[in-house]
């Protein structure tokens, strides 16, 4: 692995060269998450949002044998890890009203960890305090993941993630 990590107090940038590196970095995030945390995932189709979500979910203690796929057709998948997990795919939602009608208050304020793919489609309904993770294609399997914190608890979480990624073998940090 040659994962590259750059971080400041409110932003962490991860450059991964493979899905395995993306999973490893996301697993570190999952291991550091607290009850009620929210992660909003942004990026074009194929940018690695579901791979990142899978790593977070496994980092939260969901067994590797549990398949974590995009909940595009069911909208919300639920998992049991250290905390309940709501994995939301907003791709097929028409907007924030659809998410509200699905019970966004229960999704985001029940103490469960929420991971929202295609967050840009429902941004107005997301909690103000969260992590925003923008994934971008750098090549066939290389990705750039820019994570920004919103709120003090998530800023602390971001710092913990920066420290945790340094423990991944062959990580370059700046």
C-alpha cells in the first residue's frame, strides 16, 4: 500500500491507489466513529462511495462476511455493529422532502451512525454536524477522498482518523 494522507485541523485528504487502500482508510474511520455520527458521501458514479461506506461499516464491527452493497433500490440498509448503522443511498430520491418522508429525523437523531451516499441530493436535510467526504477519480482504481468536518465532535473525529491512518502500513503523511 502507498496510501497518502494529508491533514489539517478541519480537513483530511486521502489518496488511495486501490479499492483495498480505500477500504483500509474507511475502516479506520469506522473504528473511530461515535454514536450519532453522520458521514455525507459526495462524488460521481463510480468514484468509490459504496467501497468507502463498506469500509466504514466493517470498521464499526459488522462482520466481513456481511455483504455491504449500495442500497440504491431499497434506499436504506441497516446494520448492527458497535452502534446501529443506517446506510442511505439518496440517488433515487427526488430531494430533501423524500428523505424527510422516509423519516430522516429518526435516521439522523436516533443515536445510529448514518452514512449517506449522493448526499448532494438531500443536503438540506442532513445534520449540520457531520463529516463530508468528497470522492474523486484519479485513475482506474486511484481515488482522492477529501474529508471535511462540520462541528466540534466531528472535528475531533477527523483528528482521530488522521492519527489512525498513520498506523496503516506504507502510509505517506504530510
